[in-house]
C-alpha cells in the first residue's frame, strides 16, 4: 500500500513538474517576443537563445525538488519529489546543454551574426577567428590545470571532467558574486527612490541631456555610414562593379537622403577607398548593423523617458484637483498604462498613495532579504545554523527534518531573488559596451550575449545557494553528487566557495557609496554609462547637462517642438529590414530637420531659467543675493566721462580705427590677418 501511494504521489509530482516546465517555456517565449521579432528571427538564433533562458529557469525549479526528494522518508511531509534517476538525467541534460551553449554555441553564433559577410562560409570563418583568442586562453588555462591535476590525482577521464566543471564553476561564481553584490543594493534602493514621484521625475530630467546627446551621436554615426554607402552606390566603375549587388542591398536598407535629419556635415563622413574589397564591405556592413542597433536602442530609451516623465508630471499636477488623467500620447507605450476601469479619483489614489507606499514596503522587504543573503554568505563556513536562509529552509531537531512543499516555495523564492539580483547587476555595472536589450528590436549578437550571461550565472548561483545548507543536507542531493563532488575533487574548487563569497562586500560597498562614479570623476574614466547621483552632485541643476536642461528638452518634445523620439511618432514608422543573418533592424524614416528644434551644442548651451517665479522659489538666500548683485552691475549705465570719443587708446595699442586684428596688441598674440590666413 505504501508503494502504491508513493507511486501516486510521484505521478502527481511528475505532472506538476511537466506543467511547471510548460509555464516556464511560455514565459520565456513571451520574453523573447518582447525583445525579438520572432517571425523575422531565424531558427538558428531563436532556438539557442530560448534554450539558454529556459534551462537556467528550470534550475530554480530543480533545486527545491532535489532537496525534497533527497530528504524525504516514508512518513515525511507532502512535497514535490521525483525519482533519483529522473533527477540525475535532468541535471545532466540541463548542465551539459548550458555548458555547451555558454562556452561554444552562443559565442560562435554571436560573432557569426555580427560578421557582416554575406557568404555563410566567410561568416563561419570570421566567427572562428574572432573566438580563437578567447578559446585559446581558455584552452591554455585548462591545459595547465590538467597537467597539475594529473600529477596529483593521475590522468583519467574523471580528471578532465572535474577540471572542466571546476573551471566553469569558478569563473561563473566570480562573475555571479560581483553582479549579485550590485543587485542586492540596487533592487531595494531603486524601490525606495521611485517611491518619491518628484524625486524620480528629477532624476529623469537629469538623465535627459546625456541620453539626448547619445541619441544625436548615434544618429550622426549612422548617417555617416549611410553617406559612405551612397558614395559607393554612385561608383559604377572599378572594383565596385564586382560587389554591386551587395552595395545595392546596403543602399536599400538605408534611410533615404530626403528623410535624414540633415544635421550631418557631409565632409565628416569617412572617405571611400579607391579599391573596394570584400573585407571593407564586410566591415562597413558590420558597422552599419551596430549603428542601427545603437540608434534603435537610444530612440527607444528616449521615448520611454519622455513618456515616463509626462506620466510623472501628470501625477504631480493632479494634487490640486485630486483627479488623475494620463495624456493620450501617440502610440502610448509608457510603463504606467491608463486603466479604463478606474475613475480619475481612484487613479489618483492609486498612483499617489498606494503605489509609493507599496514601493516602500517592497523596498524594506528586499532590503531585509539582501541582508539575509549577505549574512548567510559570510556565516556559512563558520556557523551554518545561524544562517537566516538555512533556518527558513531546514528545520532543526536532532537532525534536519524533511523539506515540505512550503519550504520548497521558500527555496525557489530565495534562488529567484539571488538570480534576479545578479541579472539586475548587469544593468547596474554597465561595462558591456554597446550591448543592450531593445523592445522588439534587439540585435542578434546582443541577444546571444545576454542569453549566454544568464546561462553562465544560474548554475554557479544555484550551487552557491546549496552551500548555505548543512553538510548532511547538501551532500545528500543529486545536484551535489553530480556537480559538487567534482568541484571538491579539484584544489581549485575545494574550499573556494566558502571563502571567495566574502568578496561580495566589495561590489556592495562600491554600489552603496558610488565608488565607480567617484573614480570616474577623479580619473576621467568612463566606467559607467550614466551617473545616477548627478542630481546629488548638482542639486541646483545649473550648468551644462543639468536637470533644468533636461526639463526643457522634455517639454520641447511633449509640445511637439523637438525632432526626436516621441514628437516624430505621428509621422514615423519604424521600418524593419532583414539583414543577411535574418536579424531585424529598425530605423527612423521621418526625421525632419527643424532649425529651431535641434539641441544647441554643449559650448553654447546655457542654463537660463524658464520661469522667474519658479527660480525665485527654488533659490536660497545666497543665490538670490548673487543674482541681484549681477543684475545691478549689468543694468548700470556707463559714466558720462566714458561716453563718446573723448577717451582714445594710443596708436601703439591699435586705436587707428582698424579692426583687422593685424596691428596693435593683436599682432603680439598672433592676430588673424584679413586674408583668412593663420599666423604661426
């Protein structure tokens, strides 16, 4: 009777496991649909990226099932469990597929997509050459480790297997600890900051000038490359005839000249070489793909910033009437959708009172969770029974009690939070170059890189979580017998997981005290893409790139005076062009130049106030006194003895009425001659 009941429970657990995998697959497909155009994405790209996301997500499901399966007894609590053989097969399939995707398939596929060549063979050769240096470094480290372990333990197949697992685990753990340290601080801090609507709007305004500059730079870079394509298209003789089809294909996917912004200086575009080669065209195609991706990235970021700022301003303005109505912007895509079922008063209460307080509560909860994870990392090698994570999963009597369904849910929540913190750390420490996720328009190489990063971080994070638990609980799991014992077999992995996680304090301190921003300000190093504390360094908002300038840029876009992003949505269509690799690129086709709407250069941008009443309210006593003194000096008329021509400079100082800059004091300091020449 007991075996029949156990079989029935096992069947129910298997059904639950299959349904959970189906839900994970559906969620991954929805995520891919958000960032990729699935119909235009070839299968050789979408399938590996899908597996690289779905398999790590299943690890969050496998670990609690493994814990319950290894700790259960005949009369234990109800839990989701699977037979040991099925768990072992699941771990083998999951781990080795993730291993192959991370170290071989996705890096090769990313360079294949980014090659720029039209021929499949040439693209494969480019991908192999691009990955050769990386693979040679990995192979060299593996060879040295294999020689050392073979001398110590003897040369066997298990030695090679242990070395491969240990190297992959150590590298993944170093990256996971670094990124997770950033995320454990960033998640609660973002919630606390976003609880203040006015503070969030001020930060968006501070980010607007930098984002606008990068968008303009991306447009200029793309138009410069498209100008080279136009020059190639006009060349009908010489070596250009051999690549005429390739050149015409590049011209078809470029923005027509009449629809470009018109802000690019024609002389700034690169010169086309006299001899056109396949290597030059491949490099030009690759740069075009990257430039289109970069432009689509900043156009999307600019639109989201404008829409979010407009929503936040509407929330602030609703404090007087107690009624909240969001503006119906063109093709609205803000994160704050207008719920039609709510009345304006209910919407006001929701966005002004409920959501801010909910963010504060969640921020406090995630702060406590981050403290628990950090404390568990520090205490696990000394006294694991004092670990908060351990106590929430394992019940202590004389020996650890079997794990039930409730504790399985808690295990999944801890694992999900740790993995989410590591992934949030990817955006917090922006040192990844031009890679970014863009809604429905992510570049294929970026998709491969992000999927590889997710796959690389999940297994080390899951095993690091397993080390929180007592030794008898950890070593009884199938996960440990499959992976952990091979890690402990090598000197590289043995004990590494117990001492290295203390280094999590380094990224935590760096994020809490803005170490990277301070280093950038001192040394001038561009370690981060954006500085979140600019508003704290410049609270008044005056100067180039301040929040006042960002507020003006946002207002111009919302009023239809700007020529970027949101204002062009009514007449702009993001056209899709499928490259040779099947990846979809988007570009704007209605960028109309507006002489009075373009942003002035940094050298001429001022910080003039937009409203005297508002400025007077925001100024302190010293700023107000300084402005009044300045106004008094500027409006004072000249004395009578300085008016007229009664006072003249001596001739040797250039008072002969000639202002050609070639006499008097001017010629002592290299004055410019009238013929336009320059004195050396």
